[in-house]
C-alpha cells in the first residue's frame, strides 16, 4: 500500500465483525477512517446499493488511481493483517491455521443469526436455550481442541498474536458479555484452554493497542 492511500472502514457503531479489523489496523499504526453507519441509516444505504453484498463491513482503499471498495469481513481482516504484520506471508501452514480459525469465528457468528433476527421473545429464548446448552458448547470444544493442538501457547496459531486471535477475541466477547438474552456469561467457564487463551489475548491485545497509541 502506498503512503498516499486512504483507508475507510464502514460499520455499525459497535465492535461486531469490525472489532478485529479496527484492532489490527490500530496495532499496526495504519491510519484509517472509522466510519460508523447508524442502524437506522443502514437499510436506506443498502437499498441505494452502497454495499457490494448488501451488508457491513465495507472497506475502501483510495489512491490516485481510484477507489477500490471491498466487502466480506475476513477478507478485509486479512488485508489489515498483512499491513499490520499479524498475518503470515511466508508460512503457508500457519496461514492455513489462521484461516481455519477465521472461518470458525464466522461459523459461530452464523449460528447466532437466526436468534438475533427472531422478533418473538419466547421463540428467541427457546432458540438461545439450544444454543447455550448444545450448539455453542460443541463449537467451544472444537475451539478448545484447536488451542491444544497449537500447544496451549496462549495463541491460536504459532507463538505470537495474529488476526485469528483478534477475530475469536471479539466472537467470545459477544457470546459472554450478557448482551444476548439467554446466553450466560459463564458459558465458556468450563473450557480451560479457551479461558487461558482469552486471559492471555486480553492482556496482549490491550498492551499492543496501548503501545501503538503511545508511539
């Protein structure tokens, strides 16, 4: 990316799928415009065809040659990771494991979709009960095995922070921050490797963001 490029990230005024993208760019000290789309404006902009695939996040790269607009959160996150050196360029196996975790994060996000859109509270809570007692513990166990396979290093892939850690950090935060009715904040307490990883990434993320801000 040339020094003259201007980057713009469009998303709602909360972390969601943009949380790890914002983190990666800030850790890498990559200047970008963080443009918040209020939910009440989203449908109007969507109807006007402003978003390539009808959703957010959307990312613009503006240079003297023109503007490239892209969508898909994991694609944008990989781009941010390359700029910030949080995504490997030469270790193809590690890149494979990072990509695997990014897709795991999206699998979990997609599982939440139906209950997020359900308007009837009784049906919503019934759906969340299945998620909390069956579906999410299954996927948490998959994540637990992934961390153990990496040697319980405190990271998802290798021994250093990557965009995979940032992606799953925000997925796990959403699952356990009590914003989802019917999903208890203790959902993952019995998954030791996940909890150990989360404690480490919380500390490392905060330190890296603080260091970048102070430079």
